[in-house]
């Protein structure tokens, strides 16, 4: 049985997701590890269309964003300062006004706002910049290629800038702990800090690799947009995004289970990028990642069954 656990680093913690459950473990200011486990019913379970290839990637992309924001907010709640406490009071006021739906409404607003910023920064800005270069370069294909290069450059610049922040450095260390733990589990090795520390902090199914693949595949898709109106080009780019995300998800899914040389070649840029978004964690961080796995997966039973299966094959 293959392990299909995925995760995300949060503030002083790690989130791990397995099937219809996810757990977020946080190292609290007092040094203790707090783990919260939640059930999550996938949109695809209610709508069979989104169980099909490409479509499942679209649903997974949005669900990952929602769960990611929820777990980030949860981890941040342990480290609120006075300003954040004021924001919490604002949220409490909204809860009184909106009732039980307040959290979902607030989450929806934050999600839309985050998507708008991401689209503006990584989609619209590169397009505008490439159009400006179009006054000097008359070749349409070169302009489209430059748009992709500018998009990647903006993303790399963004990663480099935020990596200088002390809090982000620690998040990147927890990101490394998440990858090391999953790599250790997939290798069939017991999850101890010492064992986990021996594994790579890079992983082919990482969200960083997914974003990079999205940028590469979008370059291919945008070659087929042939309209003269600027605003229509932007709209069509936005409409292509779910499809691009779906195709990118299928590649990342394939990369996580395939050793084909061609897949390995296309995976290398994303893995190289992870050297920026992951850092070597300490053992206390690895302990948090292990606690998160244990919230959604019985790795001891899994390894026992795995070794029993190997013994039977040998007999």
C-alpha cells in the first residue's frame, strides 16, 4: 500500500493530510506540542466529475488553499501579539453579527483576497511587463516566452525576499521537517528524529514544485491564446488557470510515483527551487512533524504490515 500523505509547514508547526483527515501540530510557547485533528470531506466525493484526472487537480488546489489558511490561522493563534489580539476581537464582533457562518465568510474573503493578490502579482503583472517589451520585440512567440520568464523571475525574487525574514526562515525549516518525515515514512523506516534527519528535505510532490510546474505549463497554454484585445487576453489567461492547475497536479502526482527518466528531468527544476523554500530542521521541529503524521496515520502498524509483506515475498 502506497503512502499518500501530504503536508504543509505552518507557524512553529506542521500540517499533515491523509485521505479525509488532516492534523496540525504546533510547538507552543511553553515547549509542548499541541495537535489538532480535523475531518475533511473532499468536494470530489460529492461530485464524481472532480474524481477524474485534471478535474481532481482543480478541486485539490482550492481545497489545499482552504485547509492551508485554516491551519495557518490555527498555528498563529498560539503566537498572537497585541495587534493580532485586536484583530481577534474584530473577528469576535463579526461572529456575533454573522453567527455560525462567520468563520466560513471570513475565510472566503481572505481566500478571494489572497487569490487576487497572487493573480495580480504572478499573472497580470508579468503580462503587462511583457506587453511593454512588445514595443521593442515584434515576435509574438518571444513575447510570450518573455512573459513566462518574467513570471518565474518575480516568483524567485519573492521567495528570496521573504526568506530573509526570521519567521519565514523557521517556517522553511518546518517545511524541511515535513519533507524529511514523509520521505522517511515512504522509505519504510521508523519515524524517530534520528532516522528522519537522515533523509532529504526535498520531495517531488511539494507545493513549491507544483507552483513552478504551473508556471511552465501556463507558458504552453498561453501560446494558444490568439486575441487582439488586451483585456480579453487577461480574462482568457484567468479562465485557463483552473485547467493549468489540473494538468500541473497530474504531473506532480505522476512525479511522486514514477522513476521514468523524462519525469525525473522535468522534476529537477522544482526540486532545485525547494532548496530555497526548505531549510534543515532541528530535532525539535522533526518531533512536531512526526506528531502531525501520528494524528492521521498509524505508521507503526503500516511498517509492521509492510515488513510482513516483504517477508512473505522472500518465502
